[in-house]
C-alpha cells in the first residue's frame, strides 16, 4: 500500500522539478549562447552567384548565359519551379528527413560514427542536403577530402548555421541552384536546360532520377560523355524509389524504358545584344548586391519563339547583303508595350558586320519615317483634311530647296497621295506652316528625341531626316497610330513602368493610319484583303546618301521596326526603305501571331465628307458656288479647311521662285564658259518681271519659265515680281566661268 503524500514530500518533489527545469533551461541557454558566439566568431561565407548570371525570355528560356568568376553556369530556381518528380527523387534518395532535422541527422550520424569506429574508416557520411549545401558554399570545404573527420565536422557546423539563418525552402533552393551537374553546369534548372533541352518543371520521372544521381559524380556521370554510367546511376535511384514505396514497380519500369542521351555542351544564344543590355541595366540598379555585381537572374519580356523566328529571317537574308551591312528589328506588343523580339544586328557571330553594335539603340537619320506624325499634327491644327490640295513642285523655303527621291515632281496632289508616295516638297511645305520647333516638341512628347548638331535649332530638314533618332524610339512613337494617338516607351522587363504619352488626337491617328493602310478614301471598303488583324499601316524611309533604310509599321496588335545599313554610316547606293527594309517588315508581320481580333471603330471626331477639289471646301458649304471635282475625304472635328493660299487660286498666296536655291554656288559644265539656269515662279498672277541685281532682264506671262545665262563669276541677286506687287528673291554665286 502506497503511503499518502504529505505536504513536506510534495514540496520536496516540487523543488526537485524546479531545480531540474532550471538546469535544463541553463543548459539550453548556454547552448544557445555557445551557438551564437560560434556563429559570430565563424560566420557563414557570403552566399552569392559568384558573378554567374542568366538572362531569360518571358517563359524562362535562357537567352544568354554569363559564367561565374570560376567559369560556372548557374540558373537560380526555387522548389515551386521544379517538377514534383525531381523533388520526390531528390528528397527520397538524398535526405528523407530534410524537413525534420536541424541540419544534421542524429540517426545518420550515429550510424556513420558506429561504422567508423568498427571499420576504422568512414563507410557512410551521414550527410544531409543541408550539409551538402554547406560543402557547396564554403570554399574551405571544396579542397578537402569529403570523408575526412575534420571536413565532416566543419560541414555539420555549417549545416547548423544554415538552419539558423535560412528556411528549409531557402536551403533547398540553394541546393537546386548550386548542385554540380557536370562540367561547368550547376543547378537542376541549368542542367535540365542544357542536357535535356527543357525546363526543370517539365522533367519526366526518368529525367528527374538522372539529375538526382548526377551530383554524386558529376564528371563520371555526364550524360553527353558517359550515357551508360548516367543511365546506371539513374536506375539505382529509380530502384530506391520502388524499394521505399514512393513509386510503384510499374512506374519505375516505365521510367527505365527511357534511354539517357544528351547533346554536347555548348552555349545557345538568343537575342545576345538585348541580353547584354538587360544585364547592364539590371547591374546598374541600386540593390542589396555589392557595387558592380550583376544579378544572377534577369527576366525579359522577349518571346523565345518569336525571337528565334526573327533571327532566322535575318540569317536567311544576310548572305545577300553587301559586306559590312547589318540589320536590326524590334517587335513590340501594342497593349503591354513589351518587346517580344529584339535583334540589334544581323548575325552576332559576324564581326565583319560590326555585330557587337546594337542598332536598335543606334542614333541614325530617320529619313521620311517622321512624315506620318507631321500630317497628324497638321490635321490636329486644322490645316488639312485627307484630300486637301498640296503642291509638289520646285520650291525654295528661305534657300532650302528640297527634291523628291525620284527627282521628279507630281504637281497638284492630295494629302493622302503625298503621304502615301512620301513626297518631300509637300512635307517640307507643311512643316514650314506647322513650325519646326513645334514639330520637334510634338515628337519629343511622343518619346522621339531628335538629335541635332551642336548649337543647331530645329529646321525644315527635320522632316527629311535632318535630326537623328533610334529604332526603339520610332517603334514607340508609331504605336500611337494603333492606340488612339498615345505613344509608348518599349519595355524589355515586365517590372519596368508603363510609360505612355499623348502624341496626337485619336482622330488624327485614325486618319493617318487609314491613309498608310489603304489610301485614306472613305468610299473604299475598310479592309481590302487578307485578315483584318494583319492589316499593316507602314512607312519607309531612306536617309541622305543611302546610309539608312527603314520600314516601320503597325497592326492591331504589333508595332514592328526594321533598319538596314552599315553601323559605321557608310552609304549603300541602291539601298532604300522600299526595296530592302519593307519586304523584311512584311515577312515578319506574316510570321507573327494574330491574337484576338480587335474591333476597330472610327472615332466620333472623324467624319466622311464630300469636298470640292481643288478648293478644299465641303460640298454645299456656301463658300463657293463652284465645285470642279467632288472627292470623298476624311475630315477631323467637322473641319474642312480651304486649300492653302495660292494653291487653288494663284491670286491668294505669296510667290515662290524656283530653279535656284538661295546661297547656292553654281559652276559651268566641263568645256562651257557660261551657266544656264531655268527659273520659274509659283503663285504669280498675270505678267511677271525678272530682275538681276536690280535690272529688269525679262518679263512675260507667269506660266512660262525663264532661261537665265550668265558668263561672269560673282554674286547675283535674282528677283521676280508680278502685277500684284508680290515678289521673291534669291542670292547665288557663279564660279569657274571667268578664266
């Protein structure tokens, strides 16, 4: 019979338990203090990528690998980005108690210690995944025998430290990123991409088992050099999965049917110049990394399939180009502003074409590619409608006398025809009326910075390519034609801000796009042929001396830009936008996915109207009883401005003297002792008088040109005046006539 407890014995028992609790707490506190002290005295080595980096497409496909300082390729990855099969094989084969132990497995250590004591050597190391990570990140463990006692003790201590500082998933991520996979490859994602050509999330059970076994002996089990050994090691992992009941025998048997095969290890690059740019930009950001250290993973917006298709198109064409000529292409999604294809050069492996120069960002003369924006600005300012009369004839604008690419003039022409045919004189005339400074300001608001020579102000040459810009800026601006007049800055990374700006009204953008797409005639069917989603509004451009050939266009979903030329700026005679860049642009559009069809509606500010040619008024407006020719036109905000003064009626406008440019120096043809000039006048009424240095040298009807013959060197002033007293003059010089 047990004696009942007395108050004295109960108190004694309580004191004993209190002492035991205090002792246990003291031991735990001392152990914690010891661990803390050791952690401060022997801190973990810094865990970083060692300089290794990978730039990837939006779906994770590597675009370009950058090795670490010791030549290793790595691809950072987290457990939720890896297939379940791989995590099953890894944790079952390497460390079944990973989520339960504190870095070291006491049972495994006791077993390993007993085997060491009885065999006088280490039979099994008892290593956990955390200990393996410790060995991978500690440089002092890299050179020591993995089964020496000192190495094991250091591994165990580092493993405990890792568990103190990192979560289990973070430790597992370190293993997934740093596990040796043969040669210069580390990490399951890089191993899967290079050995198997697929992301680690798509690994089959057999592939997962092979990559689980590979770190055991990375050199002896490389699948490209020793496929038989790799397959045997894989089967060993599969057998373990069956023995432990993780997978059924049938599943293991199916997995063993797969043979191990891998291509030779080599770099596979896509968008190398875009990757270089992304890495530089990401490395320049202020982060927790050390100054100048590049990030281990940079994710772009590029579409790997579209990028590969564009690069194939460039390679197909590069052999037909003259030496040293390159190409550049940029494809942007109109909704997200994300760049989906980026080719800065024609062939990155061809140094003779300056392949390292990124011509997506190269500043070059845009030629005529800016004309659509000028016409849009003139529409917004109420100067024109789509059938307004313009003049394509020899003109001098304060001494600036532009010509056309074909060296001929079309005479009276509509706005839509002038834009479609890219005529120069009407464009310069419009810019003269809009103002070069206003035009440059509008372009800047849309993201296009026109670079001028030092100290120069915006002038009339801007519309013909007198200010430099980039392919990237042009693509961002052309997006305005497909998105209601709002331009956007192309984005190479999803986290970059979405920068948009109003460049023109939605109505002006709609009219200009309609002109570029199909002629701008309201009475024609809106879609003439082909899929509506592939309808392309495009414009070409050729810079002075055939240095740059451009083609930029928009569809409902995409904006595409193409540049062809020599990066050093050397001319390429015969290379112009229409015959070199435009065919490539059209082929790219045909290869792009259409996506969901967008229902395109005409803005309420755009109306179809019948106008009277050449006066410009709406029919029946009461401005004039005459309507020589009726033309359907797009008008903006119900505005149908009259033709410019002097165009439809010669009595309304100023005179323009043509045939000789202000400030020009003229020389005789070889063998001649005189210079003959054919000069004429636009906008005159009745008779005109021609005066040379103040003396009348001819007079007659305004419609007839005048031939002026000069046989003495010197500076001359030529003036023309009509019966209304309007006049124009130019100053020029004759040289080389007088012996």
